[in-house]
C-alpha cells in the first residue's frame, strides 16, 4: 500500500483473526498504537485509517472508547469565591468636564440625550420613535 505523506503506517501484524461473518479481530498492540497516533495534534483520522487498512468509523469508535475509559469520571466544577466591588463613576461636573450629550438618529429623527435623563423616559421616547408601544 502507498504511504500518504506523513501518515504513520503500522509495520506489524494488524489482524489477529477473522470471524465467520468476515469481521476482523485486531491485535491489541495495533489498536493501542493506532489510537495513540489518532490523538496526535493535526492527525487526520481518515488518512490514518486508510493508510492502515482500517475503516475510519471503526477507528473513530476506538478513539471514543479510549477517551471514555481513560478520562475517568466527570466531577463537578469547583467554584471559586468571587468578590465584586462596585465603584461609582464620578460625575462629569466633578471632573471639571461639561455634561456629555449623546445624539441618536432613529427613524429620520435626531435626538440629543443629555446627562441625567431617566432610563425609563429614554425607553419611552425611543419606543415612540420606533413606532412601537412602550
């Protein structure tokens, strides 16, 4: 069989025996080796399987079983304590700055919002400009 670039090929015996239905029983060392190769970064499972004459779905199943049995039981995540500190931003006037105005253009209307506008009032005005009920 032709090698596929840098895809490794097993040099020993692959099949231990073939049962009456034509299914192969693979040598455990081969299975271990090919699963290790499949887990290498950047390794193509399809190319690895093809170059070693194994069905790609079979190799994928072996990898899944290996990960399932070797990963161990899944444990709950440990939560770390978190402290949240809220710090009020100083008002623009306290910093010696003029109040900042925000301009919003919506539905062809230009609206200037100055500092200190209540959020509920702003929501109502925006809803009216959009043509939706608040």
